[in-house]
C-alpha cells in the first residue's frame, strides 16, 4: 500500500462521521456519549499523525474545516436575528453541507462543551485552523 496513513485517516473520518451523525443532527435532543467522544479522539489522533508528511489534500481539508465553522456560525447568527426573512432562509441552507462534512466527525467533543451547533462549529473551526498553522509552521521550521 502506498498511502496507508491516508487510508486510515479516511477510514477513521468515515467511522467518526457515522457514529456522530445522529447526535450531531438531533442536538440538543440527542446527546453525545463516550463512544462519540472516543471516535472523535481517534479521528483527531489519526489526523495529527497524518500531518507528518506534506499533503495538499490534507491542507485543503484543514482550510475547509476552518472556513466552514465560520460560515456555519455567521449564517446561524444572522438566521437567529433575522428570522422570517425569505432570502436568508434560502442562504441558510448553505451551512448544512459544511456542518455535516467538517463538524459532524468532531461532534463527540461536544460531550465536554454542550454548546449549540453554531458555537461548536466555530470552536472546531479554531481546531482546524490551529492544526493547519501547526502543520505549516512545523514544515517551514524543518525546511529552514
């Protein structure tokens, strides 16, 4: 196998996504459990391990995660303040794919924070941003 760590990352992402899907969709009616937290931790550990080598696809994923959390937070904030605006209701549907793709695999961490989904997405955006900066700073320092 040429890319075993990348395959492991994709596999843990998919498992974390599946395990965290229902609690992420039904929050706050459905709460995250220890299994959700465990799968989130495994995904984050594999994500950290996979950052040892420079990978453009991983960098794009981390940037997408950082931007998606901001998008979800901003749209949800506007949506809650301008409820009933038809155009905003249409724009609000943009946030859901971002939330599903980037926040759902990490939703097990919400067992510690118990935040609404917009604030939790913003927090996970910060996690993605820190991982991106750490990856590129580490690689720049090694190359110097």
